[in-house]
């Protein structure tokens, strides 16, 4: 929360099958701080705040047993975050369309 104090997760599609749950989320926030801990794999340690907003997608996979999350795996677009903050050059590919879901119905 130090790097992105206004961090927000907007839930997209949610799918559950037995003890397996999958959800997609759009992550937004403004880079306003310098984290002391290695968030984003340490990519922002020592990086002064850019004041720029980010919007990236993520997918989370959970295993829930007896009402408790016992396993969690996720993917997040860290490259997109770094590019949106101006810390890495764009790859030349078109920007992701965040208005459509990650997974087609």
C-alpha cells in the first residue's frame, strides 16, 4: 500500500467448481510512494514515486476447503505496470483493452 495507497481491485468474472475458484480482476492505483519491501518482485524498491496511474489485469486461482483458502496462485501484468509508470519502454504491441473481459464466455 506504500507504493499505491489508492490500490483498487475491480472484480471481473468469477467461476467456482467445487473447491476451485477463479476470478479475474483489474488492478488500478497511483504510484505515490516508495516501498521498503520488495513488492512487484522488487522492481519498485528505491524508485521515487512517478505520480502515474496504472491499470492492469490479473487472474487469481484459489482452492477453498471448509471455507478457508488453502491455496492461491495468480498472474499479474508486472511488465505493463512498469511500462505505464514510464520505467520500461513499451514493447510496441497495442495496449490491452481493459473494457473487455480476459476470458471469453
